[in-house]
C-alpha cells in the first residue's frame, strides 16, 4: 500500500517533513488524547464537589430570599397523585417544593421552582407563596439567558422585583383556578393586586415571567392548599 | 545575555501593542463582539483566554519535536480543547453567576483563532520560554482589547462600571450599546482611534529621521 513502484520519492518529503508512519501518527494522537482525558477527569473530580456545593448554596440562598420570614426549611416531594411527603435523604429527579418555617416551627411560606420559555431560552425561577394570605411574597430568577441589559432586568430591576412582594394569587373555593388570573400591564398602569407591571423595553421577558407564574400557580397552589396539614407538620417530623 | 532578555521582553510586549490580536490582527472577533457587554464578562473572558493560550502554547512548544507535521493541527486542537474544558470547570467552581452570564462563550474559546494561530505560527517553532512569553503577551493584548470594549459598552449601555452605577438616576441608558450592534460601533471606534495613534507615531518618527 505504500507508494512502492511509484518511481519517485515519497511526496511528503517535499514538504520538508520526514516520512512518518501511520503508526506514529496514531500513537501521537492517542497519547495526547489519553493525557488530555486524564487531565479533564482530574479537574472534573476536583471541581465537582465545589460546583455542587455552589449550586446547593445558590438554591438555599434563593429559597430564603423568596421567603423573607423563614429561618429553616424542609423539602417536600410532590407525588404524581397530587400528595406531598417530606423528602428522604437527597432525592434526585423528583419535583420538590420547599416549606419555610420561622424559629418556632410555624409554616410561613412555600418556595416553588418553575420553568418556562423566555425570549432567548428557558427561564428558571423560584417564588415564595404564603398559603395563609394567598399571596406570592417573593420571586427570584435562578437561570436565564435573556438579553443582557434588557431582558436580564427581570433579575435586577428593583421596581419589577417589587411586583412580587404581595402578589395576590387567591384560589376559588373549589381550588380549581385562581379567582383573578395573574396578568401583565404596562409600567404605571397597575390597578389591582394581581397585576404585574412590565419592564419598559423588556415586555417579552416580563410576559414570560407572568406566564411561568400563572401556569405554575394554577398547578401547584391547589396541591399546597390540599396538603397544608402535611406542610405544617413538616418541621416537627 | 542582555540581548536575550530584551528579545523575550519584546515578544511579550508586541502582543499588547504592535501586534495586538484584536486591534491589529483583527482576530478572535466572535468573543470580542459577543461577551463585551459588561466589564466583569470582559475580564473573565480575557483571563480564561489567556489561561488557555499560555497552557496550550506551553504544551505545543514542549511537544513540537514529537508531533508529526501531518497531525499537528489535530493535536493542537486537542490540547486547546482540553484546557478550555479545564477552564470551564474552574470558572464554574469559582463563580456560578459568572459562568451563567458567559454561557456558551467559554466553550467557544476552543475555536478562537488567536489560540490556534499562536500555536501554529509561534509556539510550534519556538522554545518553551519564548512560546509562553508570546502567549502571555497575546493574552494580555486580548484582555486589554475586550476590556476596552467592555468599559465603553457597559458605561454607555447600562450606566454602570462592573455593576457600580456611575451616572445619577437621571441617566437614560443607551441600550443599543449592550446589544450586538453596539459592539460593532465600539469596535469600529477603537480601531479608528488606535490606527490614528499608530499613524501619528509613524509620522513623528519619519520627521525625526528627516
């Protein structure tokens, strides 16, 4: 297979390189690949615990951010049949909500994670719900790729964030829907407690947040109201 | 000995000014335009790129006699990709928020042509010490360039520097500056400015000679 009988010298010699066997090329690539793999695995193993801790701390901080009066928390798993049970150990791939309690173990609110489509990509938020007063008491964006400086204001704009200090999400008596579905209004036109004032120049991102909250609250709030006793016991278990 | 010191210093400095990868060679435009919407992003991007540049130049130079010509580009890419992955994990461990705001652009350092360009044009032909000096210089030049863009864009587009408000509450942000379009305006303005400086320096030199 090797250029025998071609009558002249190997062409690669013309480029100034010597005649390199395929074996040596494969060996070189293989060795580099092996070393590269090793280095990546070592870095991964070393940084993984720190990265996971960062993520856990970030979520922890977010939970207490959206539940201003809570000082301790307990995770609950939402079962498919709509019941709640306290999380056992560290469970993965289940939908969790976080009940917050004050110093004396009284339930002060529930933090709920929710996701939905934003302007660029999926927006991932967490919000706090006070089941007693039936209001949303806080909202924080966990992850978003909205346009920096415009859509990203859903994370930083203090006026927008103020929308979620006491946003009314009252359920109908049969718990089937919200009495007043959340709606978005233009800046300065808020007239009712269930309206969210949009950010000027970031209407799509503001609407995305509104829709995520509306969809999530319709699904999760009835479950919370039905299982209030489980949640109230939470801390003592 | 004196001679050698000056040359390695020259290698370092040429990347920052005379052969600046962004303002003179106009390379690596993708991250320059995409992530310079804030000062923090620019700094992290600059440091991460410099890290990858230095590490890959070091190894390319170290192995330059062992890597056969025919597979050199593939080998360089593998070395570069490894250090990009390492940089990505480190950034994630240092700060999740910065990692989130840079998003895919950290992984895209792999295709930043400054890095492969330096590996092929310099590191593969020079000893380790010079290769590292060259990489440091180019990295510093790149960081200087992205920071030049980041400062202007964040200041005009958001009224802040590294997140700290500079103008009073009456400032109306010039939003186009943090959108992709603003990147082109600012890059164009800086290119104009640096070329003007260079021209002026050249003319002055000519006058001295005459």
